[in-house]
């Protein structure tokens, strides 16, 4: 009787293996012909027997499932997540079993899914659909948690969409995993202009240096975003009326790095928001004292000061940053922007004037003040164009300024702008 039992059991397993093999073969064939529905039905038939299948067949099943889910409804986040999970399951199974038949292709398909998510998120972001952008970016992160920048941008979009609870959740996760966002930027000095320029990647930079057109290759690390994350957590708490939690978030972040300039800047911003200006100034002075010759730090302090409404202090920081790095493009642009913002009040005053002789005289005085502002901003904009000659907004602004000043350079800027915009 025992012998008969084992024979029957053997035959049953063989039958299961055969039917599942046929189901997977049918699913693969249907996918190849573009019939997703038939492929889906075939996989459902195989699913019930999955536990009894060997590792090779399981890997094949999940590989086919990923294709079915990604093809059935490409706009569904649920389907995209399901497809990514299926491909990750393929990689997990093959890693454990020592096989690699589908791993490389599964990796490629996950990458394709994530690229599509990012492209779609960018479109949503440009359309100001921040909620959708945030969801897609978070899904991009959840499909590969090694790429934490997806989570960082998901949090930023949640903030832009005023979904502060979600943003706080994402920022807390960034804090938990120790996110710092530091990346390497690749620079080299243009031999002809003498200006240091940024390259998209190391290989392009190195090839440019090898060609002889660039010299002095330099790698620069971007600033840590830990301070920004801590600050955003604190600011969300402040917006929710939770000032105590806000300060605790900053203090917790400072435990490991009490002198971290980004964290100190975040703390200063929080005190400013809370109305404690004396404490704000105290911390800002400490930041500068810690590293007075750091142009990036000075630039960041300028951005912070400007954002907090202290443009006079911002200008001082930007000017100091330019002294230390004369080709600091962003500092030049921001100085010009602050200078030109001065025309807002002048325009308002001019618009409120009447038609008396005194008003006409005042109008001419204000017009001269505007022209002086324009002349003051021009050197910074021209300096910025030396570093980045394709800055469309800088060219457009210079063109408008030169027209206001009746400067012949206006036509030159107009031609340049037309070339940059493709002749339209």
C-alpha cells in the first residue's frame, strides 16, 4: 500500500508541475503577442499551484506577473507598485537560489518603471498637481529604498501641496534613515574664459580636461540637507502651533552635530519664525564665526536672510561670497534680484503721483532712481552671463534694462535671447 501511495503522490506532483509549466508558457506567449488579458488569466491559473513550484518557476511567474501588471494599466500607481514588487520578488528568489535568468531584465524593468514615475511626477509638479507628484515620487522611493532622493522630493511636493501631515511623515522618515543628500559636483576651469564650470558627470568633465580645453578639475561636495530636513520638520510643527515640538526637532538633530552650519541655520530660522530676533542674530553670528571663509555657507546665509526679509544682510553675505569666489553665479543673480526688487516701491510711488508740477518733478526724480537701480544691477547680471551664457532669464532681464536705459546693448541681448529660445 505504501508503494502505491508514493506512486500516486509522484504522479500528482508531476501533473501539477506540468500544468503550471503550460500555464506560464501560455502567459509568456500571450504577452509576446500583446494579449495582456489572456496572459493575466494564464497566470491566475498558475497562481494556485505556486507553493508547490520550484524556485525557477516561481521566478518566471513573478517576472511574467510584473509584465502583466505594468502593461495592464500604466497610469495606475497600484499596478505600477505591484509590477515593481513582482520584479523585486524575482530578484529576491533568484538571489536566494543562486540563479540569475531573469534578474538583469527585472532590474531593467524596475528602472524603466521608476524613470516613468519621475517623468510623470515632473509633469504633475509643473502642472502644480503636487499631491500626485508626491505620491509618484514616494512610490519611486519605495520600489528602491537605496535612492533616498525620491523621498526627499516627495516630501517637498507634499509641502507645496500643503499636505503637511504627509510631508511630516516623509521628513521624519528621512531623519530616521540618516538622509543627508550630499552629492558630488564636477567642475573644471574653462581655459579660454578662466571660469570654473560645472559638468553633468565626472566622465564628461575628465574628457573635457583631457581634450585640453579645460584645466584644474575639481570635485565639490554639495551641502548636507540634514539641516533643511530638520528645519522643515520644525516649520511644519510651528504651522500646526506645536512650537515645543519644533524646537525639540532641531535639538534632536543637533545632538550628533552641534556645530553643523546647516542645522544652526535651521535653528536660527525657527527662532526668527517664533519672533525671537535676538536669538536669531546670536546663532547667525556663530555660524559665520565658525567658518568665515566659506563662500557656499555665506551664500546659504544670504538666501536665508533674504527669505526672512533681511535683504540688507543678504546682500552683505552675497558680496562676501563673491569676494571669495568671483565667479559665484548664483550670488550674482541673487544680488541683481534684490537690487531690482527696489523698483517695486518706486513704481508704486510713481503710479500714485498726480499731475501737478511738483508731481512731475517727483516723477523725474523717481525715474532717475529706477535707472540708477538698473545700472547698479547690470554688472552682476553681466558677470552671471560670463559663467552661464545660456541663462535665458538673465539675458531677458538685461535686454529689458538696456531698453529702459536706451543702451545699444539692448539689440545685442535681443538677438542673444532669440538664439537661446530657438529663433521663436
